[in-house]
């Protein structure tokens, strides 16, 4: 490094130090707009110099301080810049830093109220970033933290969507029991469980689906029986489905579908999920079907719409309402 380079670097550091000092004064004096602009200035300086860790620490601290001072619009902007910085930095393979930012992002989201305009954008961006660190649907812990936020706010549908992606079947089962008991009719007690389990199986989360089934059937007070054979035909359908998945019996799976077809038609989305399950677990050839609205909203709905629309090509490449009296009940 030449003398000129060292002088330039020293000057840049002094410039950053001056901005930081002004920033602290602005926060202390309640000049939040000025403070926000200085955070943005430092963000551009740090990212230009690829000082990503300094930038992340600054933005996280700044977002927390602005949230504490009820400056949520400015705070969420810093949160979005933080996610942008994580994306620019890329995946870190040498340590657990990517994981550390999952609970930190969860804490920032929790600190923002539902009325914050850009909070939903932040949630979507955070989940999208976590896909780069933990697979196709994002980090399960982040989904769990987001679900808790929605749950405490009474946004049950959004909470349910994220709980289904948190890979915690026991927790998901308890949440479904609560939703069923507070929001559903007695005649729908089985439908809450069936929809969730079929969706989890479509996401290839077999263990999570089984844990959800066990928790729900064991503790739901409105189920007439808490062990096999159940009184609700669709609950028995799931019981048999899990066992057929273990044996990979295509013949048994097809017979089961036919036997329970009258009950499965209680919700049109069930047949689409069953078709996908046939492809994933039994090697069936995917049917060419038109995917219409499934009743799922927001980002979670988008996930399932993409899943159902895309599995034909994916699986072809991989493997080139009354109930009927004769059901296994």
C-alpha cells in the first residue's frame, strides 16, 4: 500500500467517524430524519467498500434504536437495507453468521407494528434471503418467528401459513387445534388437519406431517376418538396414507384414493394435493391439470400455486358431502 493509499484510507475512516458522531447527536436531539439519512449515507459507503459486517452491525443497531423511538417507517427502511446487505455479502460458509441473522431479523420484524407500510415487504425479502441459506422455502426458524408475530396480532391465516413452514409438527398441531376450536365448526374438525397434513406432505415434510397428525389427534377435544380407528373417515384416510407411504404400495394408494373419494371431495384442493403426493411418494405419472385458486393467500399461497403448477415438468424429468358407508372407518 502506498503512502497515498494509506492517507486516503485514513481520510475515509475520519469521514465515517464524523458521520457517526453526528448520527449519535441527531438521535439524542430527536432529529430522526437527519439520522435516517446519515444511516443511508454510511450504508452506501460501507457497501461500496465491501465492509459488509460493519454495515450489518450499523443497520441492525440503527433499526433497533429507531424502533425504540417509534420511528418505524425509517426503521423498516434500514431493515430492508440490512437484507440488501446480506444479499450482497452472499452466503458465509465458514461460520454460523447466516444463522445468527435469522433470529435478528425475526426480532426486528417483531418490533414493527402491523400498520408499518413496508413490513410485509420486509417479511418477503427476509424469507427470500433465507432461501439462500436453507433450501427452497426459507429458514424454518424465521417462519416460526414470523408466525408468532402474526399469531399475537390475531392474524390467524397468515400465522397458519408460516407455522406450516416451520418444520415443527407438534407446534403446528397445537396451533391447528386452537384455530379449529376458535374459528371452525364442529363438522370441520377433520378438515383443518387434513389440509395441513396434505400440504406438508407436498412440501416433502413427511416427519413434520406425522408429528402434526399425532399432536392433533391426541389432544383435540372435539375428535370422537384419539387413536385408530378414528370416527372421522378423513382422519382414518391420513392414518392409512402414512402407512402406505412407508410401504410405497402404489396399488394400495390407488385403492385408498378410490375408497375415500367421496370424503376427499369435501374440499377440491385435497384432490390436487393427493395427485402431487402420488407423484412424490408413489412414482405416479403427474396428471396435466389446470391449477385454479386454492383458497390460500399471500406468499404461502404463491408457494403452493408454484408447487402445483410446476410439478408436472419437475416430476416428468425425475421419473421421465356425505361419506360413503363402505369407507375404511
